C-alpha cells in the first residue's frame, strides 16, 4: 500500500540512511516511514546492502605491486619523452630539408632569370645591329632609323 | 640555450617525479582495493591501477594540491574503468580469484588485526556480493562502492564521478536496490533473512 509522499520519500531513502539529508527532510522521511511499511522495508534493504558492502574483508595486495607500479609509470614517461625527442628531432630534420629545397629552387630561379636577362641583351644587340645596317644600306639617305640603344646609353643618330 | 632549457626542464621533472612517486607509494594499496572491487579479479585490478597511475602522472601538472590526491586519483580510475568496460563489454564474472597476476599466488602479509578466521559462510557471502557487484550497472557499482566501502560523502562522490549530488543519490539508491535484488534472487536462503534482521 502506497501512502502519499512515497515518491518523495523513496528518492530520499538512501540519503536518509547515510545521514545526507537536512534536518527537516530527515524528519519528513522519519514521520512517513513510521506510517508506511513499504518504505520501511525499503530502508531495511538499503541498510542491508550497506552492511554487506561494509563487511567486505581487506583486499589482499599482490606482493611486489608497489615496485611494479613505480616502474611502469616512469617507464611509460621515459617512453613518452623518447617519443617526444624523436618527434622533435624529426621536425628539425624536416625543417632543414624544407629550407634546403627552398634554397635549391631559389638558385634555379636566379639562374633562369640571369639566362633570360642575357637572352634579352642578345636580342637587343641583334635588333640594334640590324637597325644600324638598314641605315647604312639605303641609297636615298636612308630612313632615319634611330639606332636602338641600351636604355642607359646615349641615342646615336 | 637549448641545453639550458632541457636542464631546467629535467630539474622540474625530477622534483615532480619524486613527489608523484611518494604519493603513489602512499595511496597504491587503497587504490588497488577499490580497483579489485570494481573489476572482481587481481589481473584486471592491477591493469586498472597501472593505467590510473600512468594517466595521473601524465596529468600531474593539472593536479590541484587543495584536493586530496586519492580523490583526484579515484576520479581518473573511475573514468578509466568506465572506458574499459565500454571497450570490453561486460566484466567477466569470475569468482574470487585466489592467484595474483602472472599466475603467482603470493600476497603481502595480512594485517594481523583483520579477522584471520572468517568462517566459510562469511567468505562465500563476500564472494556472492562481489559477483553480484560485477553484474551491476557500472555507474551504480561505482557509486555504492565509493559510499559503502570507501565511506565517502555524497559531495565527494559527486566530484569523483563528475556529476551532481542528486545523481549520486539516485545511483546509490538504485545501486543498492539492484545489489539486493541480485543477491536475494540468487541466494535466497543466505540473504533474505538478513533484510528482516534475523
């Protein structure tokens, strides 16, 4: 038979048994339990479970456990540190490798640029010579082709 | 500069290491006991404790000295246990394992003040309780062990389990109920009388 308040009380029974309720709550539960056999029985079940667990004997500790634990904790830490050192070292090597690649590519680019510059100069010289030749070949005074000149040189007539 | 940094780092490291080691030596027994009750056998208990201390050392820089070390450690262990159960599925319900890890059967000398002459009835009751514990929901088992074996207050349990006091209350209540149900269903002659105070 369920009395009014069983739901409220039921949620608080374990806390009641463990002394984890406030004073007022404890009184409410106590008053209810005096009238309600279902909740009173439930309290007994809680107490029995608590008693059974509390009656457990001490757990036997395996011999040598202490040293095994110390060893495994610090072995794991050494392994972790070794792994970090390897990771760090690899990162350094990778970085150096990256720099080397960049340097090589840059050198190639500079070489290509120099080559292009030379080709441009040659093309310029050829054009200038051609212009010069045209000027001196014509019989009618020649078209006044102004000889091309290097940008920094004086223009010749 | 690099060598100076590593030397300083090592100096700090060795102080933490010493400190951690002394904390380990002071708490490993109680930690192992809880691990044993959680897992039901010595081999798994040792694995759990080892995992717990390894994790604890890795995160030792995050330990706040204001809190008791054991509580912080238990929190790590409860999480490790939940992870392990999730990975392996249900715990194997072996009965009280008498041998230690690696098949050895050596134990530290027991405390002479603890009852050396527990009779057969008592020890089989303990076995039944332990077996029933392993059948329980993991959170319920953890909550009742922390309350009734470790004797922790609800607030402490809440901080260990990373939950609210209300949830702790509920887990303890349902856990005890589940334990009683398992015991009285399987061993009615042994346990029913107990509840009635006979």
